[in-house]
């Protein structure tokens, strides 16, 4: 199960922040051109803390600034990692990441890189 997060900036423009899935690094939605939206984690932080911005999840629940930042950058998995065999990782296009999380393999699918923390940079459409 996953949850998507959205930000509406002070001008009313809405952006998809990304997707949280249990056991995975946060899929941070980045844009290839700054004119389209944030291109990296720092630009997202600036947008998230900007006065007048509001954040909500898939279910239209409001999300606070501190909660959103923690959802992206303070993640960990505390479940069973025993099933993470090499075959499982290959099947899920995953590699081991920080804090017992899985992360996307760069340049496979829509992942254009792994962040320096518990997020991956993802472009394109999200499910």
C-alpha cells in the first residue's frame, strides 16, 4: 500500500510531491526543468516550508510541514527483511538502502538517482 502527497503553493499551483510505500525509500517526484517544478530534495524543502503552501495526502488529509519532511527524510523499516533474497531484489528492481529500506535502482524505470538520505529521485507519472 502506498500514499501519494500533494502540495498547493501560495499561487494555487498543485504539485505531486511523491509517494510513500512501506519498506521503501520515499519516491520523490522531481522535474527535469526547474520551470516545471522542484528538481531535487533542497528545492522540495524550500517549496514545502514556503509560507502559504498546503500539503495533503491521497485521502485529502492535511499534512504538516514537519510530518512531510519526516515522511521523506526520516524513514526506516522495522519489519522482516529475511525475504530480501537476491532474486527478490531483482524481481522488484530494488537494492538495499539506508535504515533497512529498499530503494529503486538508478536509471531503471523512472528512477534518475538515489538521494543522499531516505529518498529516491523519480520522474514521470506515478501510479
